[in-house]
């Protein structure tokens, strides 16, 4: 009796629609099964819905009620402002704040006092000297070890962590760096990376420790970490150059600032996610706060800590390449020089070692995580015997001594540096292939047209109308639209942040340039999502497709952003279309990975229920998989926006214009006002796009 009365009350809830004559009793044939279009009528009977339909809502409230009051309040504020400051699409000049004067004076003061003020002599000067000494010491050690010692050390460490396969991968990766003639630049990049990542892990770990142990510190650090992650890399370089000058110290410190936030976030996440039962047990045993931290919280968070180190390594590597424009040297400098001369072959020769370094470091960190967590298959009998010999701290000492012995043997043989006779040049064949593609694909292709035609059409049919529409729209209308979109996916706080972020762009006085950048980002994100979702749908249903895609996605994710600009410039010319094309290629792997994982994690029971009801494959995709994978899809959209924005800004180097050009111009001319104002506007755009694409916690939990 209880089982029949409870469902009968369900349709009587407010807002639940009922068909005429519905008795309130559930249909036995469809109980517990998901609704599938085209089958509900046949199964449940005419006019009877399979389940109560849900209204569109925001955080559990009906859509109209959720939007009415905030939009009314926003209109009450913005409409009088629009009347007081009329403008045809442009931001009112009376509402702007000119920061060029104070920033120019600050830049001039730094330049005038950099060699005489005690702050620079006794603080920044010591930091610069320490960084230079550390990088030089690591570089000397790597050169002293020679290619034999470095390769042996990398292979032995990989073997201890994961086995023979990863050891051979590491040895092959370093050998490939030598074969391409990039051994010395690779060692320079490794030296810079070692110092920068160590400092980033230390700084990020301390910040994460504070945020993980204190809610107040977490709230205070969150906007700082958001700004550090959204601010474009070029904006970091300008103040570093003003303070430390062009060279290695500025590059290392910029890399530290860029790589520390992931470590801080993951450290805080691991500390806050410690098992409450274990912590209560530690308290009941009388452990002090320091003892609980060292014996409970940190051991429980070791996975997140190691993941933070891995992310610091990857972000640090990408930033170390970008920092080549201020004298960092290494592989990034070779890529930047190739970009200046549009030499695709030289760029690829320097880009391949960067990819190999990223893959080796990523796989090694992943293997270290599996070793700490005791994951993975047990080692073979032969490796078990060898691991007993190399066990404990003396095993690591024996590993280092073995690598030193191999390095000494290499120096005795007279091969400390990679022999020049063992190098292979790929620049000429790659440039010949690019020349052929440019000659045959750039223009004159029958029917479909050449890549130059595609770039012109994309610019004329998509980018220009979108930019013109955004710049012609009233500023107050754009603020209303931003608030409404943020309110649809988030909460009132998200909507307020989005409105203030967009308004901040106007207050900074770069309204037109910001809307130009926004139009490029929106167009590139739309293309990325269309292509990425299509690929992910196919990959989610095919294990073979996933295996084929994995190496391609690995390469696309680890190639530096500069490398993408060179082939697209050769194929599409200079302008906004090449920047958008490079952004699409750079953001596509993340969208494909996240969407594929989300679709694969959909409950098999739900798919089987839909299949048993006769749903077609398309119906299962649209009515079951995509709705259940909504969090992953939203995350894919959010990541696409962030990654596209980062490349569109770098697209200022190849004619992208807008804010990216201002950041690059400010760095090239040492103009602190131009560079920092454009960087602050990019941060505002990043916050705006983040709030309108990522739901707030209360919206996700509803």
C-alpha cells in the first residue's frame, strides 16, 4: 500500500505538469526506465507522459523567476546610465580611467633607480644573482655529465619508477634531441626548468598549505591565483624585464609566477580533502596540529601533491618557451627565431625536443604517482631482483653513481657533447614540403579554393560581422547580456562578477580592442566545440579510435604555442584568421579528451534501459549520453575558452591585432602602460568568459 501511495503524490508537486485525466498512478511498464523519444507514447499510453517534465530552472528555481528580479535591478541601474551617457556602441569616455600616466611614471622610476636604489641593489639584485648562479650550476652539471651520463640517469630513474618500457622511451627521447642537433639547447632548457619548477613547487606548496589549512586564506588567495592563471604570459614578461632586465633571471621568475598556481590549487585541494575519520582519530590520540599535518594530511594528499608537481612541470615548460623572447635561450629561443623568419623546418626541429621533454616528464611523474599509490601491475621476477639491489636511499645513490660512471666513460671516450656527425637535419625536407603545400594549397585549388580563400571567407563571413555586431551594440546591452548568460549557468555572484569584468574593460579604456579580441575568441571557440564534440562522439564509441587519437592529442597538447603559429601563417597568411586557426588546433585536444571521458562515464544501466526501449543510436546520444555528461561538456567549453584566449593573445605576433598586439607592443617597446592595461583587460575577459561558461557550485549541486 505504501509503494502505491508515494508515487501518487509525486505529480501533485508545484510545477509538475499533469495530463488531463491523469490518475496519479505510475505506469508499471515504464517504472524506473528513462524516457526515450518516440517510445513513451507507445509504452505508457496516449497522453500520459513517461515522467513529470522539468521546467527550465536556475539553481532549482523556475527560469523566469530567477531572471526577473536580477535583470530588473540591472536595468534599473544601467538604463539611467545609458540615458546619461549616450553612445552608439562605444564605451562612454566619461566612465573611463586613464592609467597611462601613473604607469608610465612607475616605469620611468624603475628604469631610473634600477641601478642605484637599495630595493634593487639589496633585494632584487640578490634574487637575480641567486637565480643566475643556480641555473648556471645546473647547466654546468648537465654538460659535465655529457650526453651519455644524462641519458643514462634519465633511463635509470624511469626504469626504477616504471620499468623497461619507460626507460627505453626516455633514452630514445634524449637520443632524438641529439640527433636533431638540439642537445645544447635542450640542456639549457632543462637547467632553466629545473630551477624554475623547484621554486614554483616551493612557492605553490606554501600558498596551497595556507589555503588548505585556513578558509580565510583560501578566500584571500583565490582571486590572486585566478589572476595569475588568466593573465597572459607576455604580460608577466614586461614587469620582469623592467625589474630584472633581459636575461635568464626574468625568464625564470616569470616561469615561477606562471607555474605556481596549479601547485597551490592542487595542494589546497589535497589538504582539504583529507579523510575526516583519519583526522578525528589523530585528534583523539592527542596529536598536535603539526603532527596531524606531517603524519596525516600530507600523506593523505600525496597524490594531489604529485599531480601539482606534474602540472607545474608542464606549465613551466610552456612558459619557459615563451620566455625565450626576453633572453631565456634554449629551445624556446630557436622556436622564436624560426617564427621571426617563418622557417617551419627549424621550428619543428626545435619543437620536437620540447614535445619529447614534455612526454618524458609527464610519463615519469605519472609513474612516480603509481609507485607512491602502489598502483600498476607487479614487476617481473628479474626486475624484482634488481630492485632489491637498488632498494632504499642507497639504491638511489647507486643509481646516481651508475649514471656518473657512464658519464665519465663518455668523457674519457671524448663524446661529452653529442657528436656533430650523428645529427640529422629535417629543416630542408620540412621546408620543401611546406613550400609545396603553400604553392598547391594556398590558392588555385579547384572547387574548394585554397587556404588563403578559406582565411578570407572566415574573416569576411564570421570574424568581421561578429566584431562589427559587438562593437555596434550598446554597451549597456552587452552588460545585460553578460549578466543574463552568467545567471543562466551560475548564480547571482557569478552574474555580478561577469558584469563587473566586462565593465572593467570599458573603464580601462580598451573597449573596442577588447570586443575585437572577444569576437576572435567566440569564433574560434565555436569551431573548436563543433569539431571537438564530433571527434569525441566517435572516439567515445570506439576503442581503436581512442588508441589512434592518443598520440596525436599528446603531441598537440605538448607542442609550444609558437609552433602552431608558423604553419598556419605559411598556409593562411597573416591576419586574424591564422590566430584563430592556431587557437582551434591548440584547444582541440583538451575538448576531445574531456568530452570523450565524460561520454564514456555515462552509466551503462541508463544506456541499456534506453536500448531496451528501442531507442536508436542518435536518440541514446542526444537524450541519454549528452544530458548525463553535461558537467564534462561544460568543463570542455570552459577549457576551450581559456586555451583559445591564450593563443589568440599570442596571435598578436602574426597580425591578430586587438589586445594581443597591445601586449606584444608593450613588451617590445618597454611600455608598461600599454602592456599592463591590455593584460588587465585580458584578465577581465577571462573572468567574464569563465563565469558565463562554468556553473557555480550551487548551480551544479542543484
